[in-house]
């Protein structure tokens, strides 16, 4: 509940200041905000953890970067949790919950008005 979100002081920062480069994982092609366990490389590209680890499995010292035109090697030791993506996912969930609550309130108010008119 509320305690889970209490340690994210910057939860209200707008998405326009996002700190990652891509919209989709270059390996799994899932939307970044839909990734189960997002990780980020030093260039700011975000991946699904399981997909990037599978990609690097046979290349312990690094592998060609999966994004065309990027010459830097991708290495497992350089990957870090994409905490800013997790925060963005929380913001999205909060917005969806707020919009859902607002829609429910509007429906309840409309039903109450219809009941009053029907009387």
C-alpha cells in the first residue's frame, strides 16, 4: 500500500525526464514499462533481465551490442537494475488506479442521478 511508495520521493517526476534510451527491449521487443525485471546498460538501454542474460550466456567477456550502430560491447557486469523504470511503472499503476477510481466515482454518481430521476 502506501508504505511501498513512501520511499520513492521522486515518484511525482514527469515522464519527460526519463533516464533510458529505448521504448522496447531490443532483445524481447517488450515495451520497457512492461518488463518484469528491467536492467540498464551504461548507455541507457533497458532490457528484460532474462533476455539479456540469455543473449550473453555464451559470451562471458561481452557480446556485440544488440542495437544497430552501437559499437560498445554489452557485458553482464555492466548491467544495473533500472530503478527509474520501476518508478515509472509505479507512476503508471498509480495513474491507472486514480483514473479507475475516478471512472467508478463518475459511474456511481451517474447511477445515483438515474435512480433519483426514476423515483
